[in-house]
C-alpha cells in the first residue's frame, strides 16, 4: 500500500476555498485515491475518490496530476462545520484489503 | 447510500468485564468487515479483518484471544473485548464495503464505540 503524506494541520476562514494536498510518490498502477472526513467521536465519512485528472461531486473536487504522485482535495467555500480531520488514502480499488490511515490533516475553519 | 451501524455508541464498565460491540451493514451484504481502534488525537489503526464464515485475520501485535471477532452473517460482525482493562479504553470503529456486481463502492464506516474501562 502506498504511503501518503499530508500537512498535519491547516487553518481557513469561512467562505474560503481550501486545498489539501497529499503526496503518494509510490502509488501503484491499480491504486485509487480516496479521501475521508472525520469529525470527533465519529467514524470517517467518504468524501471523494478518483484515479486520474479531475473528479467533482456535490461536496468536493479532487485534482490528480498526470504522474499521480500527488492529489489535491478542494473544498469550495468552507463553513465552520467543515472543521474536521481529512484523510488521504491510496489503495487498489477492487481489493478487499484494508485501508491504512495516515495522520490526516486537521482543518480548522474560523469565523 | 450504504449504511453501517455500530452498537453501542458508548460503554463504561469495570476492569475485567468483557464487552461486545456489534457492527451491522444495514442495506447491503458484506463478506468482509474491518475493525479499527483510534486513541485520542491519533489516526485509525487497523486491528483485524473480519471474514464471513471464517476466522478473522489479525494485524501484527493485536491479540486474537483478547479481541474476539465473529462474523456469522453477511450483515453482522461482532468484536468482543475480553477481560477489558483500562489500557483497552479507546474508540473502536468498524467498516464494511458493498461490492455490487460489476461495480465498486468505497468502505463505509460505523460511528464508532467509545469504550471506557474504569
């Protein structure tokens, strides 16, 4: 499983766009990139997943460059409720293998 | 979307007590479920992989006789912390993946169980 590196923490203000970058230099051909969000005392919640280029859903966008050695989660116009820990995970999509969580990025959104 | 339910959400009990935590996939069948443990201000750490109808696979350093896992049906896995001690106090989280024919879904997590051993 590819190791991931993310900033430990980030601060932002309400209404701003937040971009969290994750490095995964050893990503394998069959690996997908998945982002989860976790609030205190809750289980992680799936945000978005992608393989290459750009993926967008109702809550976020995921940008993946051609070499796939990094990815950026983009949260448009964050609110206070987006304060959470965000995890970037890399793994083979069809495997029943487990997810290995890194330390994640603690995003603090201020008023 | 796929929902994973975990029960109870919080347990407080005396040292030496055995505690059972249930993990259910509510609207899909899961041949495999995963159990994680999370200490304060730390990331999730995988404890074991629960396989329906067979023995669980434990990660290195996790005592299988201490953390008993039973996956008797396609929608239910249980984790029993036997003879719990204060050092077992933690946040336990399960996850499961729906694998519809021809498709793929990401893992979905339960809301966790806060275990406090006095």
